[in-house]
C-alpha cells in the first residue's frame, strides 16, 4: 500500500486499566506527518503525550484506531521507528561507541557497517573525539548527543523524541537543539517531538499540535512560518530572534492554559 504520509495516526484512543479504575488517556487522535516533516506535541503534564509516542513506537497497542508508518500498520516495535527518551539510558560500562552500537546489535545488523555508521554519526553529533570514553566522562548535553546517535544508527525513518532536553540546563538546551535539528534534517527524518517547552516547539518544528487536558484530544494545530526570514527555515536559535516567535508563543501559551494550575 502506498501512502503519502510517513506517519498516520487514525482515530486512536487509549484507555489504561488499573486496580484503581480506568483512565481515558487519549481520545480520537488523528494525525499525519509527511516524510521529512518535524512536528511537536505540547500540552499539560498528563495529557497523553508520552502515551501517544509509546503507541507510535509499537510498545503500547491502542484501545481503538491504528497507527501506520508508510502505510504499514504498527503492531509492535519496528526498526523504522526510533525512540529517544528524556533519560539517555547509556550503559556506564560500555564506551560511547559501544553504547551507540547497541540497537544495531539487538537488531542483528551487519556490525562492520553499523560501526562505520556509528562513527560517522558520532562525528556528526560532535562526539567524534569521545568514541572510547565512558558515559560518566561526559556532560549531560554530550550524553544526549550520544543517545541521538544511538537512535539513528539503525537508520529509522521516524524519530520520536520524548522531552529529550528537559534534564539539561537552559544554555545547553539551546545549543543542542540547533545541533539535533541539524542532524535530523540532514538525515531526512520525520520527527515527532514531545515537549512542555513552548519555545522549543516553535523553534524546532514545522507544526505544533496542542493536546487538550485528559483525555488528550487534538485541540489545535499551528504551522510555524517565518516570513521575516524570506521563506528560509531559520535554525532554532535564529527562530527565537524572529518577530513571529513571540506571536506564536503568546497564542500557544493561551492554548495550553499554561497559566492554569494542573
Ligand atoms: P504526558 O506524557 O502528557 O505527561 P502520559 O502519556 O504520561 O502524559 O499520561 C497520560 C495519562 O495516563 C496520565 O493521567 C497518566 O497518569 C496516565 N498513565 C500513564 N501511564 C499509565 C499506566 N501505565 N497505567 C495507568 N495510567 C497511566
Ligand atoms: Mg510524558
């Protein structure tokens, strides 16, 4: 089946069942992402952002509805989908290169080719001088770059990022956002970024999707366009200096009810 969409979420709902009862986490989510497009999901804590990524990663089956990658239904973990979490989960006893190769080993890839690609990716992520270091020797920002290289080593078409920078200080966040976007665009990935940082969503992605409070539904969709740069997509850092940035920020701030406790 051919599909114009890299990712297609078709009417997905999810209920969690626990001993305490039932939680409707997501309700009737419909969403499509084209090849090479970057989108972000924002919304208050508990609105179902991580739940949606877990469904896309094939870790959690939806209660109803389906998700597709290039027209193929996702029914379990899929090598075409890479998932990068807030915590880097690097193994302390493995070198940076060995950590980067983990996914390739699990997927039984040709290890000589994987190692070549891992080294190229680490270089691209600015970590070429640290191949034989151990995670404890790296700063938080460097660890996240390694986590990105590890996510990309198996060459997924889709990259899911769940609050990947939230453990980093604000200065590191700004510089790593530029680098990460650079690498992901260069690699031609389709990206879904979950963040609670409105600025990050505006600066890094082409389209911002606001989820309502639980049960998470799509509340609104916003296209990030920057006419002031003459049509050229600004880097995340440049975007923050564009006049459009504040306008988008104000609109999205109102949309997510960020000023309301909860
Ligand atoms: P977000 O990432 O937007 O903060 P989550 O997707 O983590 O939100 O959670 C959405 C809702 O589902 C929350 O109310 C959360 O408490 C609930 N939830 C998440 N995971 C589970 C689970 N494994 N079992 C039961 N409820 C869960
Ligand atoms: Mg979450």
